[in-house]
C-alpha cells in the first residue's frame, strides 16, 4: 500500500525558510515522478513543483527562484526547500505521487498534508 | 497558463440523484483531464484520468467524458459517501492547473 507522510511544516516569519519532507513507501520511489501541490481556502489547489524520476525539476511561476524540489532515492524521500517565504505561501502542502516516471502531472496518491503558516 | 473553470460552484442533491459537473479549459487540452474528489480535512483522491478512464477502485457510478475544452463528470446515482468537493485538473503540460472546485452537498 502506498503511503506518503509529510513533515516539516509550521509557523515561519516572512522572509524565512522551511524544508518540507515526504517519506514514501509501498512503491518503487525512484521510478516515479513526485510533486508538491498546495491548497489555500482562497486560491484552492495549486501545483507547486514536480521532479521526474530522472531528477528534472519544474516549478510554478509563483515559487520559481524561491522553492527547490529535490529527492533522495536512497531514502525514498521527497523534499521542498522553501526560501524567502511570503504570507501568500501560507497553505497546506501535499506531497503527491505521479502515475508515471515522466512529467505526467497526474497525481494518483497524496499525503495527508503539512500546514505552513507564514506570519509575523 | 491554461485556466480551468468549473460549474456549478456548488450543488445540492439527494441520495440516488444523477448529477453532472462541468469543467471548461481556456484552450484545448485533448483528453489530458483528471477529476479528483476531496472530503473535509482529507487529501484529494484521483477518480478519473484521461478524461474518461476510471482510476482503480473507483465505483462505476462515476464517469467522465469530453475532449478539447469541455468536460463533464457524472455520478449516476449519488451515494451518501459522494458528498464532497470535486476538482478538475489539466495535465497536458506544466503548469498544471485545477478548477476552483464544485461542492456537492445534501439537499
């Protein structure tokens, strides 16, 4: 059974940094693309970043230059390094497994979510 | 970026009803369209992909159709566990965007 468990969320001041982690199990992690999707009450669901099985990375315009997605296949763990955080980055961040190894953008399993709050 | 617009934003229905939710893309996306179901406090769940392919384990009362710019999700006979919020999402290319959601509640 596929499990995705996010950690690392919390309260951070504007301009600060945070790193989210997502521990994966129940599938061959290195063979699949992985993504981060966030959700806010006001803006709904927003795709953030994707990393392919080959480690190619893609980021949305709203986080480009500030967020970095990465993976450690030896640990079956996905990361999201978030720098220069803004109030509008406040959201629940979901780790999501893509259905394929390539850049398909189709999310067949999701974690339970990690809340990030950016506030002074 | 491709914009996804769902209608209606909310919908009240009864158990046993047939309901249809629409999703329109701002430009053609062929059949690169997925539908998700989300219940309060839970992560989204993939229901349908490639516009009409049912994800494994999803009941057959759910169906999807459409291509190009117009898509629909139909629930043939609502069950109590189907009351939730539904989102469409295109996956033709990044950035992947979602519709604003359709909240389905009990009449």
